[in-house]
C-alpha cells in the first residue's frame, strides 16, 4: 500500500470506538499505520541509500517489536509535555 492508503486506514480505525480511549489514539493509529514506511526518509539523503533501505528492516519482524515501542515512547513523552504545559502535572 502507498502512504495515502496507510494514512486512510489509520484514520478509519481512529473513527471507531478507539478514539474514546485517549486524545492521542487518532495520531497513534495514523502514525502507526505509516511507521513501516519511515525508510522513505532516506530518499531525502540519497536515491542510492533509499534503494538500499527500501522495504528493509522496517517491514520485517524486528520492526514489529521496535516501531510500536518507539511510537509509544514518543506519544507518552508528548502526553507528558502537553500535561505539563496545561498545568495538570
């Protein structure tokens, strides 16, 4: 699937009852749906590097463990920063 289809799939899931769990459920689902395509960032560095990384480890078993943990950590940090900013520390 292309990134637009990934985003639409994540946004569709975000419109289910999952959105009631937390305010960050929609961003988590949309970012999580696009997480395997993080290798596309290498296109901005070099076309050759992009070909070397394309459909590599980010689409494998290792990514099934690492990417959700990284996304969870980033969203938890964002939640704490927003809570501190709003004064509900």
